[in-house]
């Protein structure tokens, strides 16, 4: 069992405690890697092995360096249960993510704590309730059909770019009620690529030619774009997410401001599209590698007897569910959550000062041999009735996080992935060239570095 204890409580919304500095963490074992950049070079292709070796070498609480900051890796399902559920209001997402997301995703939901967070999460809730989710497949299915129609013809685009393009078109429709053409999606895609690159930029200079500058410029372009959509969505009866958000009211029955809606809408699209693209890339890799598995999923899809399944019919695709689970276990699209301690505390007996950044790679729990048989093997049946390895601990498997910040788009993401895969399986046989081997590139989000898929119409 882990143990996390804290000093006397303090008001959670206080100003962030100052970072304690490197010296204050020297009593904790660890490896800081290179000066300034820390272990970053190993993240690109070896994040999974790095995480497993680090835990094996140093234990569950480990000093590390992420560019610009010395903090702690924390591992272990019990520790995560306490940090994510955060009953003592000790672990701030706001201060944890401020330096990476704060400048580009102003006031985003993930950057809120406690009351502020509850207030803003309410803005999104009706867009993700079951009655809203039921509306989305009918909006996305024709777009998927349209896009997949020519996937067996060479396009000159990578599969990653094709998936991104498809998901942005679906998102434009379901999130904002827009029938996006290629120009719209290209522009949205550029804006979001700029934002992601700016988020990862080591040099945060707002000067022409720098990634950070391009990110800020794209942020302004997106603000303008969403601001232009809001007035009409406030008065219509649209079933897209933005319309739901425009009609939502706060505790006093007041609508949310345009600025608030825009801030959350930009973050929503960011949180949604690269994560689900990552999932689909990894899923396609494994299905192309294993034609027997592919054929069995195709059998379940054929049994639905429709190209355009409704929300409840998607439950019939249990094999696809297990494959999605297994991809999210091995390659979680958001592999490291971040929190900052609001007060002095102790984790597994180590004193941890207020203001310490905690890096929480779910990768360890999701491959911890304590819970998973042959943990590095792709084995979707481990999620099937009879085995259900994920049920041994609430934080053995948590690709969508946990506690107050648990992914609000979890069901939407699965639904979108299933709608895409269902139609693809019905239309195309998916293969890879014989002997193809691919490494996973973990940064910015995990996906095969190369994926030369071939699609043969059925
Ligand atoms: C496979 C796809 C996805 C994965 C793996 C994923 C993963 C996550 C994780 C791990 C968190 C919590 C981060 C933390 O606690 O530090 C999160 C939060 C969030 N996700 Fe997702 N996500 C996915 C798709 C989506 C989609 C499709 C949407 C929207 C439609 C979305 C919207 C959000 C939002 C708004 C938050 C912040 C929630 C809060 O702070 O209350 N995500 N996601």
C-alpha cells in the first residue's frame, strides 16, 4: 500500500506555492538525465521502457527532470487512486499543467481546480450526456462513408494525416455544426498543429519564426473563428456540442460568456482530435498485423447488418471494444498526467515540499505485471469476460484519467473510433507489406513511426 500524508490543510485556490527547487528534492532517488533537457531524448522512442526501468530501478517515487523543471515521477495504482481522487485537495491540476498548457489554452477545463473546475465542467455536461451522445452517430456516419469511399486509392497522404483529416471533419460537424470542406479542415488542422508544436517548444519566444509565436497566432485565429459561430448557436436548436454549450446555464441560471465558451471549445477540440487519431493509428497497426483478428471483428460488424449503426447498436461490437481497450492500455494517448502539490506532504514516506510537480505516467500501472499477464503483449482478450484483468484495481487501467478531471469525452471517443472502424472493416481489407516492423513514436502522441497500410476494397 502507498501512503500519502499531508500537513495541515490550506485553501486550495491560493496562489501557487513557489517551486521548491532542485535541492529540496535531493533526498529522493532518481535520474535527472541531461542538464536542461533531462530525459527528453529517450521519450521519443522509448517512453515505455524508460518508465518501466525507472520504476524497477528506483521505486514508486523518483526524482526526474522534464525540460525546464525538476519534479517527481510517481508510479503505482494505490498512489494514483489517492492523487487522482484527491480527497485532501492537495494535488492541483491547474498548477501542474500551467507551464505546458496555460499560455495556449487559457482557462481550459484541465487548468481548473475544485470549485472553479466544477463550475466550468458544467458548461460541457449536456453535450456529453447520453441523450446527446445518441445524436452524434447519425451526424458522423455519412461523413465517414464519404471519406472512406476512396481510401483504397493512393492519396499521397500518410495514414496519420488521413485519419486526422477525417476526425477533424467529424469534429467540425458534431462539435460545431459545420459541414467542413477540405479548406476548413486544412486550416483547423494547421491551427491545431501549431498549438501542439508551440506547447512542446523549448524556446517560448513570441517572435516571428518561432514555434511559440506561430502557436499564439493560431490561438487568436481559432478565437476569431469560434467567436463568429457563437451568436447563431445561442439562438438555434442545433444538436452539436457548441450549441449545447451555448444553451447551458451556470448555478445562477445565467448563460456562460462568449469568452468562456470559446476558451473551452478550443481546448475541447484539442483534447479530442489528436488523442483519438493516436488510438486509431495504433489500432490499425494491430489489425493489419493480425488478419484473423481483423476478420473476427469484421464478422461482428457484418452481424449488425447496417453501415450506419445507431448509438446502442455499437454495443454489439465487443471485439472492437477489447481491441480499443488494449491499444489504450499499451499506448495511452495522454500517457503522462501532471499535478502540483499545494502543501507539504509525504509520498511513500518521502517528504515532498509544496509546489513540487508530479509526473504520473499511467504507462506503468497499465503494464504492471502485478495486474497484467504478459503485460507487453497485444492481447485484447484480457478485457473479455472471464479474464477482465483491468478490474483488479480501479487504477490498474485508466487511459482516460480518474477523479474530477476524468476525460469528459471518454464515451464520445470510443463511439467515434467504433463508427470509423465499423465502416472501414466493412469496406476494406487492411494489410501491411510482409515483414513490416514499426516502432512507436511517443511524442507528441503515441503512434507507429511508419504505417504503410494497404487498403483493398471488399
Ligand atoms: C482516446 C481518446 C482520449 C483519451 C485517451 C483521453 C484522455 C484524457 C485524460 C487522461 C484526461 C485527464 C488528464 C488528467 O487528469 O491529467 C482527459 C481529460 C479531458 N479530455 Fe480526454 N481523452 C480522449 C478523448 C477526448 C475527447 C474525444 C474529448 C472531447 C470530445 C476529450 C475531452 C477532454 C477534456 C475536456 C478533458 C478535461 C476534463 C477535466 O479537466 O475535467 N477527450 N482526457
